[in-house]
């Protein structure tokens, strides 16, 4: 084991300046990175981070659910699935004016990007036309725009680009091997195809996963390998910590919560493998201590969601974030 970890330390991106973006990672290599001593791993990650980003700047996004609940997908972690008995109240598509007002408030709170999520398998019909109008309105406020509407056709991706969309989020959730334990209504290949359509349309790709789905460390390595080995690495990589929501299958299973240091390792390894991508500390942050968040930022996370909610889950409040950023000397991008 010592030989493997020393070899990983010598060949990690920081050892060569962190400039090389690789698309040929193996699971074995990534597991060796996970096995590094914690301080060595964070040193490597911080070195790579500094080679590509200002370590004291952070990108702030805000996220709004524009259509909540009754999703036909059966993702076992999600409160919005129609397959699960949660207390979530279903809501129709918001009015364009409501979304524009929420975006204006997010901008006033310091967000530079406004993300709109909808509980759809994919956009369709008149609702999609309304969503395009929302994107145009948010863009007119001077904000970057992001959407998460499910699977996309090539034509839908093109229309989103024409409306002024900057980023499209479509997470792979977990490893290809563990995926069938999490979702049955949408294949892993469906997700990869949507990412291809997004990139081909000229949109920035936002794709990451969730830690805490009952996956193994090998699954975490495989998830990161899938993302890093895409023909074009995602521009933004959200790393989520599972929020167990009563009524969802994963909450009923009571899967073991990941050790905080293991979660921070995922952030650090993501930074090493995808040196030019924004790594977003995403869902689950509300339950993290300031110290854990600070270590995530040191490990290479340089983007967060601010606002009271992430779709349907609680999030750190803007005032809390400003206080933490001030203590750490972090400035919004």
C-alpha cells in the first residue's frame, strides 16, 4: 500500500504543474489518490487549484425550483419523485414574473449565476416555451443562466442555447456500476447522451454526483473517472452530500452518512482530476460545520449555491455564507 500511495503522490497532477487535463484515468489510479495521507492529498489539490484559479475567490450561484414535484422518475434520493410518499407539495410551473423577481433578489444577494430546475423527465410543449422565456428574462438581468430540465434532445439543447442559456446541469449521480441501485426509469446512457447534446449545442456542461447513496469508495472513484474521461470535462462539477428526505427509499434504508474526511477527499480528488473545472460544494452544505466547509474550499471547491433552499431542501442562508466567507477571506467572483 505504501508503494502505491507514494507512486500516486509522484504522478498526481500537482507533481507536473497541474496543466495536463487527462481523459484516460483508471479507477485504480483514483483509488490510489483516495489512499494518500490526508495532508498530502490536500496539498496536491491546493497546488493544482492555485495553478488555475484564484484560491480566495468563489463563484456563487442561486437555484430555484420552477416546477416542483410529480416527477415521473424514480430516483431513490429525491423528494420530487411521484413514486415516493413525501410531504412535498406539488406545484405548477411558476409564472415568468415570479422567476424574474427571484433572480433579481439572488443577484442582490451576490449570486452571479441563476439556476432553474424543473421536476420533469425532460422539457416539453408549452411549458418548455415558457421556460425559454424565463431564461431570456434572467439573462437580461445580467446574470449567467443555468437550467436543469432532465433529458434533452439535440433540438432542445439548441433552443436553450438560442434563448441565452449559459450552463446546463445534468448529473450522473453515481458510478455506472451503482447506478441501477439508484434509478430505474432513466439509464446511465441517457444521461451521457444528454451531456453530449449539451456540449454539441455550445452550452457549458454542469455535471457531478452525490456522495452518500450507499456507494463504495470504488464507486466514487468510478463516478469521477466517468466525468473526467468525458471527451470534454464538465465546466462545473457539483459534488452533493445526500440529504436523507423522509419518504424516499434511501432515507428509509438509513444508509450510513459518509465520514466528513471521506467527503473532503472526493472534493480534492475531483480537483486533481478536473483541474480547470469549477468544483461546486452543493447540496448538504447546510448540515456541514464551518470547519468542514473550509476544508472543502482548501481541497479545491470554488463554487457554492447560496439561498434558503436548493430546490426542495434547506440550504445555508445568505447571511451565514457572508459571515463564513468573511472569516475565510473569500471574495465572490
